[in-house]
């Protein structure tokens, strides 16, 4: 069987499924292959943040996954003496992305919801039990050779291909792309338990990092009665032996006995910090674990991959539509690689705190952290650990808020209060402050927004004249989040990308003149659709 499509995706985990869904909703013809015949039925990833929840909201999945998602509890790091050496919590309301800042979730039903969405998208074809056997980049398209469960060969021809096929990625190997090691390789045992109701109250009510040199351990509170323990393997311990049920119960006897819970899953991993040296080779891209591996100490592993999908999807859509040149796709690696590397370095640094096995060094660590953070330690905001974008398809002369995540305020509509994206969509948006109207926009900027199908959104007050918002979606917010954001950054307008990162900002009306040329240049708009000044 031979197929010709716009995009071929190898791998149908959360990253591949999200990328396929974003492309499919945009009408991009997409084929996804996966060698497995179904989703993996047991939990693996356990956390994601508000940025990812916003992507799932944009896919109309928030309601479907709600039963399997709960807010993330605060985190406490405990030192050698069992007392806190660090504390992390989430931002308070109003929530900047419109959702609780962090969540824990049950992976299989969330993946099931993503796959059910793919079945409803006419532009997406899913081929399970189909493995990649070879790949050739012909310059104007990529040819993927496949084999199904019956051994029948197949061919997919695509204008672009994306490897979302995990840490052992065949796509990456075929491209001969190597990982850069960030020098973190630690063996751990991950244990998922379903705890009896009468035992839950005896367990910690917050997420705990036990920074104990005798056995560094993480305790995570999942949805419902799901609790996870991650335990560092010590020198000489064999993964196979440590995964045996009798060993697991011995390791957890501090918290549980056999009568208190049932074992859901146990697996050993080496927690790596790795980033692919290249993320694009010709018409082929890497995303998710195929491009990077992050230690789990920030719950950012899956988040990193889904950010890849959100970043790449709108760029592929724009290029495939003929509105932008292929050079726009180079910004994928330019943006995502430094962002992933910085986030992974932070996760690694937290891992170093947790994984210290020398008793005297651990005591010195505790003393140093208490001197820096207080005793008891002041609470740090978890979301502040995630960096902005620092390069790529962004306004030149990068400075905040360019490269940061645009907020999602709650908007007052006729019937109810809704999140911004549910009111105004999730494409390109030009957001204007109160007092700045459509009439203030230069012709070139209006032309650029028209070409990109961008919504013009105007924040307004109750007494603002209708002429000010004519030709725009008028926004009246319920919580002052957007007005505060605009005021904090001193901007009168922001141009926002479909992945909710701020592309450009204007502080004066003169800056609006420059915004159109920035859009044309930095998004590599094709001459036929580039705005003229």
C-alpha cells in the first residue's frame, strides 16, 4: 500500500498523537504509524503543567480528560534529618494560563482520549501494528517504508516526516543523529500502587523528595488512590532483582504493607539527561523522547515533548499552506533545543540535590540550602523554573514579553465566564490594550493579520466606545489578568503565535509600524502574502 500525505509521523505516544491532532484539526493530511497495536495500558508519565493543559483545551479534550486529571500537590524536599530543606508550590489564582499551574494524571485514559480525537479527524490516518523499516529523503519528499503485522510492506510518501518514536528512536538512528549527554545517568525503580482507602490518610499529603543518602526516594500523589514511589538503585543492586514483588514490599515497608495496597506497576529506568545534537535533517524532524530525555524531578518529560508538538504543528501548517517558506521550520530546533536544554539542566540540578549519596556532603547541602532559603524554607514557585524562548521565530531584539507565554484570562460573555481560547480560538492573535483600537493599526499590520487569519482582540472597558473595537473581538475580562500583564510589560499590543508564545510586542504606536515587517521577516512569509509597507 502506498500513500501520499503532507506529514508522516512515526510513533503514536502522547507527543505523536498531539502533533497529529493539531495538524489534523488544521486540515493537514497526516499518516501516523506505530508498531504497537494499542496504547500501553499502565501508567508511565504522571505529571504535566498548565501549558500542556492549554494545548489539550485547544484540542477540545479538557472535559474528556477531566476525570483522570487532578491538581499537583506542593512539593517538599527533606534533608538528612527528615526536615524540609526546600519547598515548591504553584502560582496562586488568577492562573496565568487559565488552568491550575500543574497536574497529575493517569496516562492511559488521557492517551485514549487523544486517539479517539484522531478517529474523528478526516485528515488523519492511524496505522497501528505498523513498523518503520526504512526512510529516504528525496529532497522534495520523504519516503517511509513500513511493514504491518502480517508482514506486508507499505510505503508512505510525505512532504515532511517527524520521528516521535521514543528514546530508542529508529528515525534518529536512520538520520545518524547522536545525543549530547548532559552528564546525568542514574538508575531508579518506579513503583505505582493503588492504595486502600483506609490507608491513604496515613501517607504524606504532599509530594516528598526524600534527599536521604541511604536511599534517595520520591513520593508522588497521583489521582484518586494512585501513589507512586521512585527509589534510587544503589551500587551493586541489579534492576531485575529490585523489581521483584518481595523486594518492592521490603523497600516500601516504611509506608505500606501488602494488606494496604495493590501493586499496579513496577519498572526500572536509567534517568538520563540527553538532548539530540540536531533536531532536523532535511525534511525529517525529531520530537519528544526521540529528541531529548529529561530526568523526572520537575515532571517535565512529557511536557517537553508536547511543547515540541505545539511548536512544530503551526509551523508545518503555515509552510504547507504556502504562506511561509521552508526556512521557518529551522526555527523549530532554534527555539526548542535551547529551551529543552535549559529545562533539562534545571531538572538535573534538582536531581543532584536529591541523589547525593555521601552523608557529609548531604549534611553540607542541607546546611547550605537552609542558609539560602531559610529554616523552614520559603516557598518557591514551581512555574518560575520554566524558561522563555530565547531565539527563533520571534521579534528581533528579543526582550520580555517576547518569547514568554501569553496569558489566558477569563472572559465575560453574554451567557457565562469562559477562558480566552474558548472565546477567540487558538490561532494567531493580535491583542490590543484598552485605549488602542483597530483604527490605530497600520495598513501593513492589518494586511499581515488578514493573511495569517489572525484574530484581532481588543481589551475594553464597559464604557469604551464601540468604534474602538469595531473589526475586533471585544474582550471584557473577569479577573484583570490580561490588563495586569499588559501593564506589567508596558505594552499596548502583542502578537501571539498559535502555541501561545508572544511573537512581538509594541509599546508605542510607532512600534506597530515595525510589527508587520517583523511578522513578514521572522515568519519567512512568502512574497505573495508578505505585507507591503
